[in-house]
């Protein structure tokens, strides 16, 4: 395994596995390059940032010393600035500032190449000023850095996250960073409506006048709010009006459709007038991306529509997290809280519950809010969070080791399921495999993190089991059928999304938790528990028709270290 492969493990969230491989390969004694020597510091830094209080400071000190060894040997600004930064996080301010002063002097002798190199050169200078406590010069230098690579939002975000960490460590306010944050992302939604361009006598009717006012209001809000990307569906009425204004202003449009276009048109376009189809297709042609949460050509029910809305909200939130900026919602709503699961009211209230900012444009038309009571029929499809888990290396166990594994390893994992404050609503197992279904995606995330923490706490060598056994957990979120299994004679979960969940676990890095994009989206919308989802660099081939966008899931240190009590607090 190479240095690059260990970096891949780090980016996939497999910190413990990355550290094991780093030590196994003897890279802790490799002094051939700054990158290899700094890798130990990078592992420790990642572990430090998952902890809190004294534990974080102690681990940050170890990271600082590891980076410092690389800096002392090579004098590179990358290892040097990270040495200073981690000393500051560790509470060693004097040492941090001494190192930062050296980096500042070194930077004066370097002439960077234009573009990203020049940006990081000036951003590193800004970081030295921050560590030295001169916020005015830090702000000035960061202001000089951004124009050197103005559209590299990922690079800007990396700097901002580093600055957020440092400012938090010294208890300084971070509001001055606001002007450097990349453009925000938004979720948009609104009521369906029919709109005829003109009245029979050729004069604009009340509907077209109201539509014009809506368009002007949408344009004004977008213009005044530095939006970089917008996520939503393209139903007739409000959705298309917002999408058109988004595109007119050069903002990225990311379309999240509940079902294939033809079925969607039957339900959400054609019943509201002929003109919407052409406008829908025009928006699609200019969209930056188009996603479908279902490829089923026979069913587009309320559950599917709700699933698409939740995914669009999550994508907006995840983009904001990645770019260290904010996510907001633009919604055209009359304020009436309809019954049902898939409507503008549900979208508005779900977003509002996340605590994020929301702008409501009053819906100007009369409409029928629908039935006041939900149907009494019990549906067999439900939005569920699903986990599949297995142990890498189980197949190599000897016959004498299998009973030990079942008793001590599988038994410990079973204990997580039975002792959890938010237990799975359904469990199944075979060999080393687990299939768990949860009512809440946050509960599933907590379960996955606790499973990994429990597995890592087992002393495999003492039990006489191979030390290289590692747990893999794959998670997915989507609609599933709750049906009676005619073979087992009991209820179980079925459907395409269960198949998707099952395909994620085999491609998960050992010691990691990989989740689907829809799982990460739902978790971002809920916004509870301190969980973090980091996107893998490229889509992953799982044997399905299309590669999947997967994310590594990490949980808060308190949950990893304190078990069920911390789980309950995290999900409150």
C-alpha cells in the first residue's frame, strides 16, 4: 500500500485503518520526503478534530510534533504551517507563534506560480498572521489571496475550515470570514399553478400579472443573496419560475426529479397547461445536473415526491458544508399546512426545523389545499434508513475460530442493537452479516458509529482471532416495502432500495462506514448528532446500472466513546 492509498483511506474516513497501514508499512520511520513524513501528522490531526476538550488538545499536540519533525527536516511551508496550527489548537500559543513567524519569513523568499499555487501562498501568509494574533493583517492577506484563484471554491473552503478551527481554538469571533465564503446554495420549492399568458381579449389577466410580480420578486432575492447553486424539482408553476430566474442570472441549476420525465410530466406538468412542458425542457437543457431518485416508470406517488424534495434539500446542505458556506431555502408558499407528505408546506416546515435560513414569497393565487385528513389506508412503502454490515476476513476463520467469533464479535454487535436508545425496527443476520432497518436516518448513523466503535474495542488477539479482521458498514436511505416474507412467515423489507443498500457494504473500505448520497442528504437535512459525511473522490461501481456517489460517515467523539447515553443526547 502506498502513501497515496493511505491518503485514500484517510479521505474515506477509515482513520484507524489508515494508521494501522501507516505503521505496518514503517512509514513512521520513512524520512525520504516531506509528504511521507507529514502523513503521520495528518492522521493525528484528523483524529484530534474528532475529539473534544482536553482529548483534542492532547492529540493536537501529538499532531504538531509529528508535523514538526517533517518541518525540521525539509523546511516546507505545508508541514510548517500545520505544525504552527496544531500547536495553537493544543494550547501551545508561544510555540505556535514562533513557528508561524518562521513561516512568514520563508514565504517572503518564495515566488509562487500563478493560480492555485499563488492562492495557497497568500492564504498561508494570512494563516500566519492569524496565528500571530493580527486579525487585521490576516483579513487583508486573505482578501489578497482570493482574487489569485477566484473560482477555486474548494481551495477557499479548505482555508476557511482551517481558519474556523484556529479561531475556535483561541475563542475568537469568525464573522469577519463571511465575505470570503463561497456563494451560498439554496433549495427551492413552491406551489403548482396554471398560468395563461393573456386573457381572451388580449389584455394581461390577474394570473399573468401575479406571475410577473413573482418573477420580479424571485429575481430580486437571487440578485441580492450571492447564490451559487440551486437545487429543486421542475414542476409547473413556482418551481419553473424560480429555475428560469436562476438560469437567467447564471446560477448553477441542479434538478432533482422524483421519477422519469414522461411520468413526471403526466403528474406535475400537463394538468396545469400546455406551456409548462416547453419551459420544463428548456430548463433541463441548461441545468448543470439532473438526478432521479427513482427510475420506476409506473409509480410516482407522494412518498416518491417527498423523497425527491428531501434529497434536493440535502444536496443544497451538503454543498454548503463542503464549501464552508451557508444553505438557505427559497419557497413560494401560502402558509397553509396541508395534510399529506409531499407538498410545499412539508418542504418549508422540514427546512425550518433544521434551523437554516428561509425566505418565503407569499403565493398570490387561490388554491385547493386538498383533503384535511390523511387516508386511513396503511401504506406498505416507507422511507427507511438501512444498514448492511459484515466483517472482512470472516471467510478465512478456522472451524475452531467460528464459535469464538459468533460469541464475542457477533454477540458484541448484537448488544449494540438491543441496548440502543433508538434500536432498529428490523434486524436480520447471516454468518457475519447484519441487515438493520431504522425509522430515522440519524438513528441509523448513530447505530453505524456505535457498531464500529464496539468492534474496534474488541481485543481480537486475546480472543485468538486474526488481528486484521475489520468491520464494514454500508448505509442507504429510501423507500422500502414492508411485506410478509412467505418463506420466513414474518414481515421483512423488500424493493430496489434494499438492493442498493446491500451493494454499498461490499465496496466499503475496511473499518469505515460508507453511505449513499440520499442517506447523506437526509442526515444533512435532519442536522442532528454532529455526524459528518465526506464525499468520496469519484463515483463507485457497485454492480448497479450506474456508479453511486458515496460518502464516508464519521460520528462525534462523544458518541464513539460514551455509548448509548451519548447516543441519546446526540439525537435529542
